[in-house]
């Protein structure tokens, strides 16, 4: 295993760390999905591919499931487990990100993982999401193994998240330059309470001319970076949203439907071949696997009329997570990195940025 | 207004009152949707068409909405309001049943009804569902008025429900004989608690040869009743399910998806032109229109693992409601009634019935 | 009837007519939905409300239906007819836009319209879409009548479309300033063929601080215009897309799902109360109401792999249609117009615009 | 590999071969899904589990995809590939049936299968569907391997289909007795043309008291067979429908939505834990993987108004396929077979059967 994930190239860092500010809502302390208490991320990074695992909440999510909702913008993708999430409104495993052809074996490993921890379980719904890293990775070699899943799970930690060409992001290309993993978060206030919503994306979509950074049409103003593949505006993106706001499955699906609006601000148009999926969950109101006696639950839930700030948070965090993926990703396999200095030069030429 | 609804022909009565018993679950005391406390039904019956109003729960459902879920089996229909029900998970008006071409004006009247009771309201989602009574009713005459809606609402009562050719059921034809309004209910027990689930249908689907009564292929064994229109297996059916079990919108949609299984047992196959819609709601856990402060709700909800008996109740109650519509409906406009005695003769020829 | 729709205030004109250029695709000659041959638009404009009718294709769309697809971003809205469109994949009436409380009576009038033209028809699915103009219009007065629908239909014409505070757009507010009707179009090429895709929006969503114009965060840079209501980021938007590309219903739904990405670029986040619906149709491959003999159709359809440019067209045309609504709308009822000169000043301060 | 699949116990045979006749439509010559020309089925049967592969059409379905539609009655299941089928309207691999915990590895093997045959392919959407055979099979042992998939694919043949405890049906339990694979078909005529629609089910749902055979409430009349597990009415069922009628994806989803109506006639109510999925496809109008030049397709399609008989065929074939699974399955792992003679005794006691 090739492991640059513990030390992202110092020169590459998230957009906000370049001193640019924008948007309406403020990030959490890490500006990462791990700002939501209990969310953990682990990467296994190979030379040209990898696996990322996300533990959606503290403890065993099979025994104490998390409420979840889904948005499918373009189902040209091989996502595993989403239909059951839509039906039952819960996620019951860690979430694994990988490449298109590895979904089956990652799901299989995730089953092993849950069986090992739960001796009586005979049914489990692994959630695995993917993008196609075949422009960098020799994807037909099937270089990802179930062992990578177990290792990524064991590496899951709170705290800062390695971004860019890490984990499943290793071979991803977005807007014709290196994409991959990005993350961001937002805080919202609702009367007396405040909540944190974090996004983590696996960005593999869009072509260079489409790229917009904070509204600046970078892709039309700057030449395509050398080596940047002139691909059609295809690819894919996985968008994950975690929140500690107390929402049920229906409400989380509403939150999930806003993530594509954040993606749209970076320029992509969800091309035909772009498998664009969103999964949102809440760490509040865990759902027990074992039926309680009496079989009743008493969640506390936000009234729908209070959802507006969470929708805005989903949009902003998704947009910034994508930009962070680009800003953080070093060149891999001949695909160039985003020319951050050139982009910042343009961005700063806007009187308001 | 022509008003036979207060006195259904004595000779015509629900199937169970003929001494036949079947099924796994027991009905409530009325064997009607009104067994669910607070549900009320009102009919306005014209010669060949009509309107039925259902108040889904006690009090003002705009101010205290009911959780609701939808199943669309065949959306060849003009149902109003269902998309918002799916999004927000609530019904906020009485439910009106009418004929296909009357949906607009009934929705308009329902808006008036809510505005009159709520002086500050500027947005309301009327729920109106329909079948096409054009085989009996000169539907192009547009014989239903908004006034009929107001009157049906004012006639809403608890207690027994007039079935058959009453209200919106006046002009409906099912299985080639007179159809219309039917209702039934089931009791279920879940550990210490027990709940009531009621169905009310507006039955206008199927053709005679398809008819099955308690598994007996009546339509293949008995000749088509004289005057029974040889129609294609089209038509439509609206299936309403009320329950006092504490369910959220996602769970109610799961319940709603079982109603077509009850319909299937009566023989229909949801023909191309058959607009088949299900709306299920719970009278528990009312959702306030005004955002509370703090904006939090604390519903009590059944664990999904306890839903099984409610699914069975939805199937059984829907099946029986359809049969009751047929058993209760007198002949209208040349469409014959179900030949109940002949049907019972066949049914009783089964050694087990 | 108050009728400014024939002469929009000369000083107010679409964004592109101010000499700004942007985007990847070129508009059609009118930069309007009417660039799609056969599409017609008619407005009836009252002082503070109105109705807009769109004829989706030449001739009688009941007898020769148009293939259509739907995207529901936020179903907090009272749209009529969409479920049947999703089931059967066709629109069979003109499309009517109006205010929230007028949907029922507009649907009723649309039924009359189709019955009058089709003597044997007994079932019709009126498509009516709405936004809430209650911030300007005394919506509880119910100032729209069925007669307005008939008049709007009779006024439908090809050619330039009156934008802004016209027709159903009369009382709409978007981003805290006057919104309403906007339109735009894009041309795409696919191998030998080229197609036109047009958008028409009824824009009533978003709040001033959210507004982005061509990527410039106008709403954060300019003070809220005097009189602009400090509303929550709610409202609604209806997005219509017409194309002459030969697509089936499934493909049109895919196109429809891209319209929200165009909306997102203008800053809105689809707030809780914002009923955001998209309807897309194709003028190719009309579907006959009467079953042919034999019952077969032989459409010519684009291969899905060729859809990418149409997705981009949907995004760009929707974005521009929204901006055109703002640029064209004069002040109404105390809601100020977009301060176009200030906005243009900012936009032009970007070195690339 | 344990291989009884080549020789089902002679005494056990499909229901119709016992001389009972019913229904409105006639079967094809094999009364099997393989009556649809080009459909092939292959089983690999282990002692307590297995794999079934279905080739949906002649030739390479990756290069020439089949139009397909999905119905999800209860998504408590781990089905792979269905979301992309819904988006693109096509199936591009053979369909594999297996147990719940084997989906990942079967999907992985199916990827290998397609990659091997298509040297340039880097993305493929394997369709794998499952039920839980954990009542007979020690499912946690993970006894299914990718090799089983390759072998099942290599065994795919036209002609009669081994039913009951064969292939993936090996460990399945339905209505408290041995379930598994069942199949049936129906012919329909539409003006000049006639079509064949076949069903193949993997039946693992329902409890004994629910069982209805041709309307006879067998499960209430006969004691639970010795050894029949008193399970809750859970389980699962996969329903596949193949047709040679020329339908597009939207129409096939409409057909798929009728399969649960056939299931309902056998008594099941789609319990909470029952993952009930339907996949329907047409062998007409193959969709090329490579974009043609120009990128246009010219399918011939049935008009929707001609779909009615296909809906009835889906209902009847699904019902009979389930009954055939029960009639054909021998006892496995202590789960008794359906007591066919007792059931037939009851069925024949009905004067009409």
C-alpha cells in the first residue's frame, strides 16, 4: 500500500486557507465532515486507486442505525445499498467509497465486517458508492481488495481529513485536473440551538472549460492545464452530508436534494455518464436494530419550517468540499493538479474577493 | 340534490353482514374507516354523480396536520395535492373524492373552505382524488359544483358510512356492475398496544370476468349481469387508509404500498386507464402548522419491525372495502348491481366458506 | 384586465441585451422558449396577479400529445397534472402558470378548453403550475378566474415573449426584488443535427443576499433595494423546458433534472417553502390520442450518450431565464425592480465580464 | 457442487401439470420465462444455497442492451444495479439471483464476466438480486463464490427451467414450506400481433397461514406442515418478467408494477422484512452500447393503450410462477415441501376447479 495520505503536500491546502472568504455561513473548526461529532474518515491509498471509509456516527451503526436520506441526481452509477436506505430510512454500516469496478468486493468486505462484530446477524445492507477512476487507474486490473476496506475501516479517525488524491480519490479527475476527496462544514443556528453539517465529496466530474471557482469562470479564462485530459463533461460525484441536527429520513432526503445545487456552482452539469448520488444522515436519534419493548421510538425532530438554514449549509458545504478536493489534490498519473496560483490570481482580480 | 345516501336500500348490505367470515384479522365495531377515532365521512349524492368528503382527524387539520404517505400504482389520474404530501409528509385539508372532471373546482372549493377557517393563510394544499364516472354520468355536463364540496364537508359525521352508490360513488362502475364507496376496518395488536386501521375506497375498476370474491372467480362462473357494460379492464380506484397507529410519513407510505395487494385479491390488474392511488394517514402525532419555539417535535413512533400487522390490515381492509362497495351499491343509470345472492351461492358452495 | 404585457418598459430588457456575454452555448434568434418551433406563450396580466399559458407544440396537443418528463426539486407546491405526466410520459393540454390559490379554477378552465375542442373526450389531465404571489397580490381575494385562462390561451403567440411582471409573473418576487416570467434558449449540435432548447421560468424564489449574477455575489455586495421585502429564502420557481430534440419521457426527465443546476447558479437554495418544479417536453414524436392500428409507434430518438449538450443547454437556459426575469421586471406593488445599472456596474467590474 | 438441478424429483411438478386449469390467458409451450425467445436460465445448486443466472436476451447484452423497468414494492433488500436500470432504462448484464450475503461477490464476478468478453469496457452495471436463505442455509458461512456465477452463466440454456429447490432457490422458504424458483408464461394478442410474457420468481416470502392457492385459503384450512417454520410473514421475493412485446423502459416499469398483484393472490402481504423487487425487460429494440452515427435510434413501440393484456399477463404469470415454485420444491434442510396432494384435494373440492 502506497500511503501519501498521512501527509498531503504542504503547498496544497483547502481554498479557505489561501485567505479567500465568501459565503453566508461559517465553517466548523476543522471545516470538515468530522466537525460533526462522531464522524470518522479513513483512507487506504494505492498508487492509482484507493478506498475511503466513513464511520457515520459513534459506536456500532448496525446496532444503533443512523437516519438517512438519498438524492439521486443521475443514477448512471453502481451505488450499493441506497434502495434499502430509502425504504427504511437508515444506514446500518460504515460507508465505503471506491472505484466503479470495486463496488461488489467492497460490499462483500463490508458484510464480513458487520458479521464479525455481530454474531447473530444474517442480513446487512452495505453502503458502497463509487466513481470511475479509469482515466488514471488501470481499472480493469481490479486493484482494490476487500482487505483495503478492512484497513480503511481500521484507519478511521476523527479530526482533520486528508483531502485530494487520498483514498478513493487517488485516481479521480474533476474538471480535467486532479480531483478526489474534499470536505467542508457549516454551522447553522435555529432559535436556541445550533447544528453542524459537513460534506465530504468524491469528485470526479466535469471538464476544464466548465470550472467555476467562487463564481469566476476559471475554465474559460485559463488554458486547460498541460496534461489535463480533454474529456467529455462526464465523470461522477458522490456527495455525503452528515449533520447533528435531529432530522428524520424524509427530512434528510430533502437536505440531500440541495447538494447538487452546491455542485452546480462549481460549473458541472451532471453529464450523461456522470453518476451523481447524495447520501445525507443525522447522528441524532439513533434507531435500535433490536425492537424495543414496547416497540416505540421517541425521537426529537426539527420542524420542517426550520430546515432552511440546513439546506443552505448543504449547498455551501458541498460547493466548498468540491473546491477543496481540487485545491488539495496533487498530480497523479500524469493528470495535473489545479493551478492554484493562477486560479487565485483570477479570483483575487474580482474586486469583491 | 338527490339524497339516497341517508338510507341505503335495506336489502343491500356489506358482505360480512351476510354471515360470511374470512381473513386473519378482526374488524372494528363499525367495520368502517370511522372506526379510527375522529375520522368523519360526508356524502353529497346527485342522480348520477356526487362528492364525498373525509375529515381525516379531529379538529382543524390545517392547524394540526396529519402525517401521511402515498402510493401511486397507476398515475393515469388527476389526483390533486399528492406531490406535496410526499414532500412534507402531511395532509392539511379534508380529503375530497369526486369525478375526473371535477377535481379543479373541488380543489378550488377546498381552498375556500380552508381560507374561511384560517384568516391569515395564503397557501393551502387541497387533496382531491377522483375516478371517472362517465359510464353512468354525463361527465361532460360538469354536474359537480364547489357548493357540493362545502355541503359534503358540513355533512361529515362519525359512525356508520353509507356505502355503494353514495357520494362520489354514485356513478362509479366496478367489475362491470355498480361500484362506488366501500369501507372496512381491522384491529391489530402490537405487544401491549392495539390499533385500528380503516380503509375507504372509491371503486371504479375492473371488468366482470376478473371479479374474485374471497378467492372465488365469480366473474368467470356467473354470466355478466344484464346491462353490465362490457368495458375493458380499465376504470380507477382510490384507496384511503386511516390508522391510529403512530407512524411517520415514510412508514405510512409503506402501509399505502400494501393496499394494491388487497385490490389484487378482488381480481383487478390495474389496467392502462385505471388511475389507482393510495393515501394513508395517521391520526397520531399531529404536526402543528405554526412552528413551535424551539422548533422541535417529539413524536412517538412505532419501530418499523412492528409494522407487519398493519400491512396485513391494509391488505385485508382494502379487499373487504372493495367487496363492500359492490355488495352495497344499488343499480344506477342502467348499470346493474352485483347479484349478491348468486355470488353468495357460489361463495357458500366452497366447503370452507 | 390590466395589460402592460404587450409593451414591457423599454428601459428594461434581458441581460444579454446589455452587452454582457457569457456561457458556452449560443441562444436561438429570440433567446426565448419560442425559439422552439411551435411553442407559443400568452399572458393575461392583472394589476397584481395574472395567468400565463404556454402551448407546448403546434396543433391540438390532446390529439397529438407531447412527450414530457418531470423533476420535482421541492414539492412544497400545488402543481396539477404532474403525476400523470410521469406515468404516461405525455402532456396533453396547454400548460398554465398562475398563483397558488388559483390552480383549481385554472385546471377547471383548462378542462373546459379541451372539452370544447374535443367533443368526445371525457378525461383530460390539465397541467397547471404555480408560485405564490401573496407578497404583492392580495391572494386571498382569489382575483384569477377561469376566463383568464381562456384569454391567455387565445393570446398565445410565437415570437418574442413579454418578460418580467407579465402574466403569472405579475406578482412574483425573486431575490427580494421583482421577479416573474423569464425566458432564454440555447442551440446544441449533435453530429449532423442541431437542436433548440428553450427555458421559461416563473421566478419567485430566493432572497436578496443570495443573488448571484454570472457568478458575481450581487446580493452580498449591494444593499437590499429599498422596499425589497426581507423575506426568508423561500418562494418558489417553475421551470419549463421545451426542446425539438427527439427525446422520450425518460430522457426528458433526465433533462428536467438539470434545470435546478441552472437555478443554483443564481444563488437560491430551494428553501423549505419553495415549491420548485420542472417540466420538460419535446416537440418531436407526437403521441396520438387515438390508438393506431396496429397499435405501434415508431419514434426516432436520440441515443442517451448524445444527451450531454442538452443537459448543458438546460442549465444555461434556466440560469439566463431567471436573470432575464429579474432584468425585465418593473416595480410592482412596492416591490422594487432589480437595480440593473448597479448590478451591471458590478458585473462589468469583473475583468472577464 | 451438489447438483440436483438437472433432475427435479419426478413426483413434483408445476401446478398446471396436475390437471388444474384457471385464469384468463394461456401459457406458452413451456409455461416458463424461456418461452420468450432468447431468454436462458442456468442454475448452480449447493446443498443449502445456490445461484441462478438469467440471460435476458440473445447475444451480448452489454453490446446490445435490453430495455428494462423496475418496481420496488419493499426495498428491504440488497439488490444491486437497479438504480442505473431506472435511470438509463436498460439492463446490460445477465441477471444473477443469490442469497442476501452473496450479492457483493456475485456482482464482482459478473463484472469479471463482462470485462472478459469486452476488452475495452471500464464500467459495467451488474444486476444481482437476492433473498435470504438463512432459515435453511448457514448464510454466515458465505458458501457462494464468484465461481458459482461463472458456472451458472455457462449453464444457461433455453428450454424447460428446473424449478423449486434449484439454483438460488435451494435454501428459500415460502409460506413456511420449501419455496425457491418458479416460472410461468402467458400469451397475449394485440390486434394482429401476439406476444409472450414470462415470469421467473425467487420465492422466499409469506407464512403458512397466509397461503392461497387459486383463491383457496389453503394455509387456514390445512395444518402447518410438520417442520414448517413458524416464521413471521417476512422473507422476500424477486420477480422477473421478460416479454417480447416492444416496450420502452417507462412501459416496462408499468408492467413491473403489476407483478405484486400476482403475488398478492397467493396471500403474501409484503411484510416489513420482505425485500420485494420486480425487474421487467423486453427482448425487442436492443439498445447499442456504441453510439451510432448519427446518434439516433428508431424503436418500434406499443402504444400505451395496448398495454392492458400485458398487465394481466404479468399478474397471472407471477401468481402461477409462485405456485409452481411451491409445487416443484422438494424438502430441503428440514423444511417440508408443500403437501401437494392435500392442497389439490382442497382445490378440487371447489366446484369450479
